[in-house]
C-alpha cells in the first residue's frame, strides 16, 4: 500500500514495432549471425521480447572487416564537417524517436519509464549533439594540430544504461574519425538494434557503425581481434582486469570504466531536505545498478539518527512496480543473475552484523525485484561496505571529523565517484581536493552531461568519457 | 698525481637517507676501460618495498604543496645540478666512456630539462583542465591530479643522467612521488644525482632511487598494490609485456618502453595525472 493511491498510468508499448528476430548490424545491414541465438526478456514480467544472435568470432571478424573498409574507404576521407552532419542527424533522430526508445529501453532493461524518458534517452541525444560539433574542431582537442583518428574501435557496453552507454562510446569515436564495432550487453540489446535503424535513417555510410550482439565470448573476440586499434569498455572491474591483461603489449589504446563504491558524505550542516533526496537518487536511481552509485553513506555521527529516520520515511513513499508506469520510482532488477547477486550480498551483510531495513513494498509475482534497502551499524570491514553490490542497497557508516570522512571515503580500491553535502563551500572544496575519485558531486549526485568528463581513479579504471578528455581518448598524434 | 684519492661509497637513496642495500649485496662498476670504479648497491625487493612506503608517506605533502612551490623546488634542482656540473661530466666520462663534450651536453640537457618541467608545475592544470558548460545550474570543473606513487625504469642504454631525469622530472612536476631504477651499468651518476636532490629542498621520500637489476626489481613494482603507475621507459629489453600483464591486477597505469631518452612533453607529464571533475550546485536567486 502506497501512501497515496494513483491509478495505473502505463506507457503504451504500441509505439514499438519490434522484429521477432534480430541479427547483427554489419556493413550497414541487418545480417544473420553464424552462431546460436538467445532471447531477451523483460525483467519486470519475464516475457519474451525478441531473439538475438550470439556473435561468434566469425561474426566479429566480419564486423571488423566492415569497419576497417569503412574507415579506409569512406570515414577517414570525409571532412570533419560532414562527419559532424551525420552525428547531428543521429542526435535529431534520437530526439524524434525518443518516446519509442524510452519504452523499448524500459521494456528491455526494467528501469522506470520516468528515468529512460527524462535521463537515458535525452542524454543519449545530447551526447551525439555535443560530439557532433567536435568533429570539425579536432585541432582544439588539446592534442595540437592535426590529431589522427585511431582506426577501428571495439566497444563493449553494460546493461545498466544501454542506449546511453552506446552514445558515450559511439559519439566521440565517430566524431574523432574512427569507425566502431560495438557489443551491447546480452540482457539489453534492443535499443542498440533500434539505433542501427537510426543509422540507416541517417544514411550513415555502411560499416561506420557495426553492432554485434552476444555475451562474454563475443566481447572477448572483440578484445582479442588484431585489427582493432582501441578498446573501450564499461563494466565490472574483474572483466576490466582481464581486458587490461589481454591488450598488454599490443599498443591498443584503452578506456576502462569499471566498478565503484562511491562515498556520499553528509556533514551536519548539510541542507538535509536536499541531502535526503540526493542520497536516495544517489543509490536508488536505476535500482542502484550504477557504477558511480553513492552506495556508502558516510553521515556525521550527530545527525545519523535523524538522517536514517528521514531516509526511511522517504523510502516508504517510493513506488515499486511496473516500470512502464509513469508513477513508478523503483523498477525491476535487470536479470535473475543480478538479483541473486544482490540477494547473496545482502544476506552476507546481515550475517556480518549489519542491521537491515527494507522498504515495505509489495513485490510483484513475476519478474526480478528487490526493495530499497538500508544497512545501519556497518563496519568498514563489512562486505556491504567494500564490495560493489550494484543494487538498491545503501550501507550507512558514521564519522566525526572531516579527516575521518576523507579517510573512510578513500578506503577502497575503487575511485569513481563521491558526494559531499555541506552548507560550507570552503569545506566542500577542501574535502573534494582530498577525495581520490574521478567525479565528485557537491550538494547533488548522479548528474551526467556530455560536456563533463567521467571516469575513475585506481581500480575504477582509466581514461575519461565525456568532454574534451573523452574526445582525445579516440585520437593520437597532433603537433603542439 | 701523488695524492691518494678518497673514493665515494655509492649507496641507495630511500626516504631522504642513503642506506646500503638491506641485502648487503653490491655489484662492481667498471670504467669503459675495464678499471674498477666503485661497488654499487644491488637493491633487493625489500629495498624496493621500503621505497614505496617512503614514496607513499611523502605523497600527501608533495601533492598538497602549492604548484608554485613544486615549481621552485624543481627549479632548485636545476640550480644545484648546474653548480655540480663538473663532477657529473667527470663521472659520465669515466663510466659511460663519453667524450667530455658529449658528457657536458648531457649534463646541460638534463639541467635544461629540469627548468622546462619546473615551469610546467603551475601551468599544466590550466592546459589539461577545463571548465565544462553543463546543462544545468552547476559549477563544473575538471582538474588533473597526480596519480600517486610512480615506479620508473630509467633508460638502460642512453645517457645515465639525462635518461633518469627524463623519466622522473615529468612525474614530479605532476605532483607524484617516484621510485626510480637508474641505468644498471652506469648507476653512479644517479646516486650522485640523489645528493643533488637531497640538497635541493626536495622533501624526503619524494624521490627514491635504487640501483640494481631492472629484471630483478621491475616485477616487484608491477605486482605492488601500492604502486599506482609504472613507467617502463627503459624496460624494452625486459619481458615487459609480462610486467604489463602483472600490473593489470591493480589496473596500474603503465607507460610502454621507449627507444632512447623519452622526449620531453606535456603528454608525458599528464600521463601520470587523473582528471577529477567536481560538480557544485548553484543556488537559485
């Protein structure tokens, strides 16, 4: 029972015109795969959406050949201004088809429609629009005059922001003059295939964008392919390590966006109303399946009880349910595997002495769901304070002094994101200086923008996506 | 010459002190003519680990110093090196077999390199960082920050002083601390150079130098969880791909080997930095 009753307001799936079977998108056309196929299901209903091809080494090779041909024959010879025009076209078509993409993303991923509608899809369009303008201005990318594209980029993206991660990868790569072979995650390939249609509508030259669907084996084939010049990967630190090993000695450029265990630090002078909202969006946005989630709350000891009470009250008002419903705040967990992982880590958190509280949500019978959950009484050595859960689970720790907050925040092999909540600007800036994290949000959290670089320190990976830094990740040379 | 010379004992440089190797090991350094010049300390894994501890403890002070201060310290290195120019020329001639003119050029180039990188200390953040025009009421700034503790293998067949300076100067200019393995067969200039560092206001532990065998030491760097970056500039003759594979375990930043002396460049400096982006809300007024 929610605190207010709303009538259901589901977004219609009638806007979609899906195929029953999707192959790969290679050389500008949809082609059959040479291997097996797999189904993508909707995580909120477990209903079948469509069938996709599991990319084989042969499929990946075809895609790389198409990308190389397009690079040598067309894309590298095109003027920057013309590359820009193609990217602007793509940005516009994403905007035109935004509703369709939002519904498809929600269906395939399980995240609430209000997120895909207001964040994922508009940001994906913005990413193409931002990088489009760079394509004819590469001399200003900070690498000196006449920087060169790298060639063919192999890109592997996760399931948590399927189309947005595609945009983060493809937009800068194309703007810099590369061609790409991209693999979407095996649980969320749908919007990548709609994007392939968008490439066709934009009349993008064949082979500039190639999309090969599949799971880990397909990704490995991309990473190991000898004719790929750049690997860009977003995903787990474990897989990122494997990629770093594989590409050792090959001279391939690499960008790795890996895991995180972001600290969200709340000082006792913080504007608490905003802080509570920020803590909640920091960890419950996209069901916490966000690499930069603020999954460790560090709250100053004297306001701990008040903050926890407010969080419980606020979490009690969140609506968990049909992701296509416009009033839904908490959608489904992306897959059974992920739900099992979250469940196991939460059980471990309880076993290690953390005090668990979960919002009293009605859990639908079908699909993969986990209620918003808090852990209090967490020690820094506890699993829930150390391991990335990638789910709607917040671990709450306390501190007394800024120095203690900084030490605890940095006490992790990760270094992707952090948050600071305080009314005192000088303290925010001093603490921000000391945090070893690539993105720091002060009195806000989980904000993304194509102009703003994103990426981690330490085991959260290397390289940046977004901004001028994200562009230079796809360039080399240049005369300064 | 009738006077009996007083030869120097060459030791390691760790945490601002000059200890012998804890292993008690030394190796002979000969002149190009085959004459005995000195026994250099043959550093061990334990020495290396001590260096990393020293470099880690020195990091917050050095990275937290003002950029102007770091620039002045690096410039001071150039000043002190200039004052000991003759000594370095003599050592280079003796051990590398270089002509006096070539040795003088090497020392001059090394001095000039310090001056060049010293000037970057308070400028690179302006070139590599930027304000970002995000779509919303936020102040958004990206700044490069030091990566942390950097291990470097200096060039093994180029000028022993210039090669070392080329790899440690950019690391220091970025605000990192460093553990360096100098050229194995000509390590004496490196230890004499440590004396320059020790008298140039460089805080203890910011630079640590251990003489010894790169093939023995480098794997311990690559697998050390408290080393943030590894510059393999002089590791071309080692199994450096294996080192890069080992370094992947902690996602250590790795720079591959280069031929000869690395060219002075801003990209060599920024290779040891991490971009931090801070979003700060703007209030509605």
